[in-house]
């Protein structure tokens, strides 16, 4: 998966690069795309691997990812989030759910559509 597609989707959801969680989300999505087991063990493996890569703590990674998910939910492109989730979302997704939604969408469109067919 090319990083531009991941960045394009994250930005389309209303999450900007001014948040630390933006970079964590992009790197975490790359990890999840490379190994689906990260989706099963978000707190145990995904956060520590992101933290190690960015030389920070798992707690900071978790907090900053929660922050960008809240930004997406409250001020971002919620209709797009629901569209790529393929279901209505009545509650803000957890970090694990958010990674699952983004990863599944990128997997679905990575092979056939450059830049995700402009969403």
C-alpha cells in the first residue's frame, strides 16, 4: 500500500497533519495492512510498535489516536466515515474499530483504484 493513499483517506476524513495522532494513525494503518493480527491486539502490539517507531510511550500513542478519532467524529467527515464503514455509526468508533474500518477500505480499493477512486 502506498502511503499517499493512506494519507489521502485520513485527510479526507478531516484529520490534519497538525495532530501527532495523524502520523501515528498512518503508521499504524501501514502496520495493520501488513499484518492483520495487529487489529486483534491493538493495545498489546500495535500501540507499542508505533510508540517504539516514534520513540514515545504506548499511552501517548493511544491518547493521540483517540484525539484524532474524536476530531474526525466531531468535526470531520462523518458521512465518509460511515460510507467506508459500510454501516451507520451511532457511537464514535474505538481505536481498534477505526483501524479496522480504514484498513478494510484501503484493502478493498488498493488494487483497483488509484487514490481510492476519489472516495
